[in-house]
């Protein structure tokens, strides 16, 4: 018997960690967005074959996804696990699973740090790097994060403030109403 609650408990952290939307998961797996939503929410309306196709595309097996003992690793370990899974099958990892780092960092800032209010108050680069590691399991080089924040500043999304002794502080821009 397959536990839907274990499926939900295991799949949500995978898509969250990989920063994949329902639409991106659908495009990657060839399964409809509606089916992805049903699978991730534990609702009825999908077949076991659909589930197997979906989990295979994200590098997991049915026993792993249905087990309450499965621990979803942080990003770097998850990336390694998925890469090993694809390699063991003689397949190349789809690029959509791991887009370039700058895209991933930008997406995290736009979908998590700003909406969650983390950048409401100015933060140093070190503070943001630690947050990425603690919250998302991402170990970033300071230059990767700094370059992304500079680009977001150029787009008017992030504000960069020079301080006397600690260098720069980054915050979300206050949007005009």
C-alpha cells in the first residue's frame, strides 16, 4: 500500500529545494501541471504510472518517495544524488533540473528572500551567504551572490548601501505605491 502522505512529505521538499514550480516540473516530466499539483497535494486523480514517470524525472524511485524514512538532502547533496541516479541509468541530467547558478540565486532572491521579508532590513553579503546555506543548503561563492545582487540592483529590485567599515549592505527596494 502506498502512503500518499509520505509521497507529499517527500515530494514537496524536493521541488522546494530544486526551486522548481509546478509548471517547470510539468515541462520536465511531460506530465500535466494539474497532475503534478494532485501528486504534491496528495489528491486523487493520477495513476501509479504517472507517479513513477514523475519521480523518475527528478531522480527518485517509488520506494524512496513512499518511505517515511526518506530524508530529502539539501541542494548540493540532492544535486549529487540526482546526478548519480541519472548516471546509473546511462542518462544525462536534464539541464532544467539545475539551471545556471546565477539564475538559481536570482530566483531565490525574488521568490524567497524578498517576499519573506528577509531583505527588508539591510544585510551584509556574509549574512546573506549564511542564510542561503542555513535555509536552502546552498553554498555560494561571495562573488556569485554579489554579482547577482548587483544585477538586481541595476534592475531596481535590490538596493546597495555603502557603509563605513563593513563594506556593503543589501536590501529590497521600497516599492512606490
